[in-house]
C-alpha cells in the first residue's frame, strides 16, 4: 500500500566505523575492579543490552544488574533500588530508562551510540506524517527518540508488536507505523491491519541475505533458522522462528536442534551460549548479491560501549562533571510515558487473560 502522504525516506543512514574495544586480560581485570568500586560509591546498577560486548554483559551480571532487551532493561531499572542506572546500549534505551524512571540518574558509556532507526525518524517529520493522517492510530517501535514516542499513541517492542497491532486492527483502527519498514511489513502480514509504513531500517538486520542463507542452510540442513523481524521479508520467509531477542534466546534453549543459524546481531551469541551450552550457533550471512556490509551482523553503535568508557564516565560522575547523563524535557517525558504505559498495561492484561486475540 503506498502512503497518500510522502513518507520522508532516509535512503541509507551511514553508520560510524566499527570501534570494538580490545583489552588484555590484565586491563579487563583492572577496569572491572575499578568500575565495581565506583558503582558501589555511586549506588549504581548496570543494565546491558544483548548486543553489547561480552565484557559488559558479564559485568552487569557480576554486579547484580541485568542483560536483556530494551524494555526489560527499563523495567529492571525501575524495580531496582539503585539511584543511578547505567545503560549500556544505544541512546533510545537510555531515554526509555529515563522516561520510566524520572527520579533516577541515567548515564551511558557513550551518548553518541545511536541507532539507524531512531536517526531515520526525526520528530518533526514524524509529527507531519501523523498530522496528515488524523484518522489513524500511530504505533511506533521502541527504537525511536523520546520526542517521537511522545507524539505516538502507542509504543511497542518487537516481542509484542504483532499482538498490539492485531488488537488495534480488531478494534477497527487504521494505523500509522514507524520507523522500521521490515518490522512494520511483518506485523502487517501477521495482523492483516491497514498500515502506512515509515521507511526506516536497521543497518544490521537489513544486511542479511536470503540467497546466501539458503546456501548455508543447505550445508546445515538440521539447523533451525532464527530471524529477528527487522530483517527483510525474503529472510523472514526462511525462518523456523521469528522473534525478538529474548524470544530467539528462548528458542535456542527450547528447541531440540543442535545447530542454529541466527539472523540478528552476533552480540546475542554470548547469552545464547550461556542459555544453551554445547549448541552450535552460525551467523546468518550478510555477504552475497547486493552486499554492502554496513554492519556485518554487528551494530557499530552498540560497539561504542566498552569498559574503558564506562570507567571514564563513572570517574567523571565521582568528580561531579558527568557529561553522559540522559536529560529529557518533562513535557516530552510525561507524554512518552503514556504511550509506553499503554503497552505495559496491554502486556499485563494479555498475560492475565483479559484480552483475547482471535485468529
Ligand atoms: S542493531 Fe539495528 S536496531 Fe539495534 S541499535 Fe543497532 S541499528 Fe538500531
């Protein structure tokens, strides 16, 4: 379906160069010890996304924090008594944590850690899109700025997007969706809803290639294919399981297969190995016809997080000069919180059996 309003297309968001942190064992040990001391002094807890480095994921778990998807990171931070939340991930995750935890200080190792989806959906252009379609309910993915969330009616994560869109469709609503065109198209196919789609994409997931994946699967015919729905339709069509990061980790643990081909950021392998030791994980290919390798299955913005930067930020907080704190104007934060809360209330009601979704 082509939109009546010209959707502002950002053809390609150019990601930054990959700057993965490399540490010797001695450096790692020293940095972790230093960070642990500083975290105690500042009453801080670390929440890390599945796509961050193994070092950050390990540190989060060693210090009583959590490793999870963006929503669970914010939920965990809300329930935890620490006064400071350290969010290792990308900027919209820090913002989501702040939206749900306005009374806490939220800091990040690097505030330049962005996301191609967030960058592809500026708040003013999104507002114009909404204004042009006042008859439609607006649903945005979590990978958006606080200002876009504030303008939207609903915020969804990949794990619950299809259910919420199906519910809204059953209530008779027509929808606007932003910013990920692949996830939007997937949700549209699953729900049958009338949706106008923004044209953003994730540089990591868009790079997976169906033809190369078919060849790899032919070499490993017993492998289950796990695909995140930010991937292109041709790749999703080859999946045994389509799901959010948390759902894909659960699939590796639950399914009897010994081998898995995984189409999402390879940072997730650290948690998958821990969840299912002994299983063999293969990266879905990003090489092949039309390959640009903008990411090579790893997010360059996620890679901006590291132990050195985390230690430096905590050090600066100690000296009262932290520049990496998330601040959101209260009028925007309060509106964004309403859109997120709708999703949380829906999830709770659905879990309690109060919402029935038909076929
Ligand atoms: S992996 Fe994709 S969706 Fe996730 S932060 Fe990176 S660019 Fe954004």
